[in-house]
C-alpha cells in the first residue's frame, strides 16, 4: 500500500560555516539507518553526481522569488517572541539581576526550577546569553532527567531561540549530545533546526540532523518527510536520490501520510538525477493531480520519457478544460514550456501544434514566469502564512540580526 497523500496538498553569533559533517558522509549513514543497519557501500551524499542535471533552467528560482517550507504554525516564532516581550516586561527590561541569580545558583549547585529555565530562555538576547542558557540546560537535565520533561518541552524553546539569534552551532551540538538524550524528545525541535540549516544552505548538516532524529527514535510526520525530501532535492546527487526512495519506502511501510510537495520533491530529485523510471513511479503515487506543480512535473516526466504526443495532449487538456470563472486554471512554467519547445523542434508537426497551444495558454493566463523550484517552495493556499520575525519596535529590544525578514530561503 502506497503512503497516503495529504488531502490539503500535500516543520548574535552567526556561524557562517556549517557544523562539521561526520566522517563517511551523512548520505551513507542515512541509507544505513533507514535500511536498518545495512553495511552496503553507497556514495556519500556530500559528493556531487558527475551527471549534469537535465533542463537546468527549470530548477532555478525566479528573481525575487520567495520559497517556503514550514509555516508560522509549525515554527511558532512570533508566539515565542511575543512571550519574550512579556517576560522582559516582568523584569522591567533589566535581565542582569535575573541572570546574576541564575549564575549564583549554578555556582552553588542549587536546584534549577522549571520556570527559571523557561524565563531564562525567553530573556536571552545574545550568544553569550545562550551560552549561559546552555549551562543551565545541562544542570536542569542532570537534576531532573526525562521525568520533568513530560510536563514541559524545552527543546522547541531553545531551538526557536537559536533560530531567532542565528546560532545553529550550539543547536546542533546540543541536539546531538548523548548527555541530553530526552531533552529534545519531540519532532518540532528537529524541524526548526533543519529549517534553519536549510535556509542557510547547509544541506549536509540538515541531513545529519534528520539522521540524528531517526537514531533517537523520534517518529517522523508529514513535516519531517517534507523537510527530508527537500533536503535530498537540494543535495542533488545519486545518494540523495536513494535516500528519497528509502524515505518513501519507510512511509509506505508505516502507512504515513505524505504531503503533495514531498512527492513532488521526490519526482524533481529523480529527474535531476536522470532516473526517469523512479520519477514516473513517484508521479503514479500522487492522487491530487489537479494542481500546477504536479502538471508541470508530469509534462517533464512525459518529455524525458520520450512521450512527446502525450506532452501535447496534457497541454491541450489544460487549455480545453471547462473551468468555472472563479477557479484558477492550471499554469505552466515558461521555463518548462521552453524545454518542451526545444525538444519539439525535432518534429515540425508537433512543434507547430505546440506553438498553437502555447498561444492559447498565454491568452488564458496559463503561462507563469515561476520556475519549478519556485513552485516547489510555495506554501499551498490552504496553509497559514509563513513564519515571520517581529520587528525591533514590536520586540522592544535589539535582537540579533535575523536570517531573513521572514522564513524565506535563499
């Protein structure tokens, strides 16, 4: 049984370099982890494939295009920042006495209370503040263990703090530290960290966090799969294509629901690696086919399969479909159509038919300058708005420079 597709269409001290990758490559580890400890040798995901990606123009991003993975509903950054303002007001804007009392407790080996750690995490504004929070986290976890974590989940709070202050290194170090096992006991912590690493282009490190999530036995959900397939797409090599297949296989075995975009990332990854058969298989798993992302990918899969007549029929059907005025018609990427046009030049008859269809598509507003990559990173209209940082005035303090003004990807 194939995995179900989500009905709606379908998780300071700025370190510029990504955290160091583990020896052997994260792709090799992930394949082994997903295969249940298989020792077969595979290429490391950190190496680029020697094969150039086909139709590379389809995968670029249009100038100024914003691309999203998770929403404010997933990250909850604004909610975190609003709480920071509230707690800062409780100490009358002066965190120093509070920090001093916490340092005294550490020095005297005093008991760190839950609300003390909670307040501390909301009062942090700099990398040095986070270093203090880090020490308190270790002390709190040492004193309370996993038992106290059932009452309140601190993992997401710490990750939101690191996300806001652009501090991925301490986030990666803590989430991997065996001495803190159980502290990051839910998927949200891993999702926030993977998103931060993804945004900064640290795809190998993001894959290592996914591996760590698997190792720690944190259950995967639809946001995990979306991030996993997006990471594989960006790694863009033979091993990441294999990891996509393993992720899909695992979802299938568990009967997990996959978002539409997760499947589409898998299709795109396979196409970029010239694995047309795998791309066709992924396409066959998609049930919600009345959308532009699927339609554009379908055209490329047909084109790469040599089914030129089928490409023409797909485009004709999109033009001729009887759509109510209030329903938006399927749009096709100008770059996808240019790729089709180039291939059709070998056949004058098909080229002429394509020219006629293209004119009709343009007349009906069904040609868009969005690339396939732009489409892949667009949040479906049914989802909530992307996560955004509050501005300096709203925060009431000088926060570290955010990664971006909102959750957009470079």
